[in-house]
C-alpha cells in the first residue's frame, strides 16, 4: 500500500440515511490515509449527524444547492489546498466490500499518465452496469432513451457502451461515470474541475472528456462496487427537464452534428479490442 493522502467527497441532497450509512462504512473501511467530505445541498442540516461517525469526516452544509458538480468542486478545491494526490467522487447510493480505495490508488500511483479511473459498477443483483462509453452524439442520446428499433438498437448499444469488450480487461475509454471515480488531482489542476454550468447530468461526461484529451481515463474492472441505479430522468419530469438542459449544454460546448474530435477519439477506443 502506498501511503498518500486521498480525499473523497459525497454530495448529499435529502439523502436516504440507510444508503448513506452503507456508503460511509464502506469508505471508512480502508487502510488508506483519507479525508471524507460530505457536502450537503439539502435545505436543512439534519445529515450533519454523520460527521460524528469518524474523525476523518468533514461535513459542509451547502443549502444554496448549486448542483452536483459545483458541490463536489468545493471538496476538490479543499483537497488541492491540502496537497492531496487523489480524490474520489462517490455517490451516496453505492457500497462495496474490501479495500477498493487502496486497490485503485495503488494502481494509478504506478502510472502518472492516468488522469481518471472508475471500477466495475454492479447492480444490486450483481449484474454489470455498462457505464464506460464512447463520446455521445445527439442521436446516441435519443437512441438510448427510446431503444427502438430493437435490432438496430442492440447493435448500436453494444458498440456505444463497449459491451463486447472482455469483462476483465483494463482499458482507456473517453466517458466514465461519475458515480464512483478516482481523480488524479494533477490532471484536475491542468484541465479544471467540474463545469458548474451543468446542474446535474453530463457534468461527469464533460470532465471525463476533458481529462481524456491529456491523460488516460481508465476502466478498472479488477475491483467492483454496488450502485443502486435509479435512472431518475426516466421517471421524474423535473429530472427529465434537467437532463435535457444538461444535454443541450454539453452539445453546445462540444458540438452537435459537427464534433471534430468525436469520431477520432471513439475509433481509438474501439481499436483497443481489434
């Protein structure tokens, strides 16, 4: 184990306390030197009770609720000020067994060209969530939402989510999910943290893409975590509107039909498996 200061942040908003307790206990069960930031965007500070779990926890009440990425940026900035080397972005609805944090830090510490990394993400029933992705086009977002026609959709999604890649292969992919991500803070100093124009959704894709331009963004299935994936934008009209606004923000930033880098980067990712 390499003893380097590693920081972690979880952004809260009226978070289920049972889920949060499982996430915190998973994180604290590590031999890594850590500091865990709970950035609470809730209107009230009822969740501050969790700061008493452990001296490694710092609770920050942030009721202005600037959004997911902007709240994580508060902790990322504190991590940089503390000269931490690595920072984990963790959702409150994840948990894991074993010392996932040490395993990931030890791997990335050996390769300074890695800017960002995520483990294998599992559904609560143990099946794999297909979260590593190619860079999206507007059409790929629509096809993922509507899933029709079925035969064409299946061919598309197998490529877009790299579903045919060997399950136990470590590879470099341009889009990583923000539900559990290790950030090399040297990379963040170079490319910047989350773009706070995104309130929620697409901020992790935007950051992953910016990091990928200069560093490897690695899918690391040697360790895994459980994630209670809700797909809220498919069930809640308010969240769906936020999703649409974030998609517009993303494509305004990177290009709609014309994205000069998209095909090149995607082809490079696919070529790893040929």
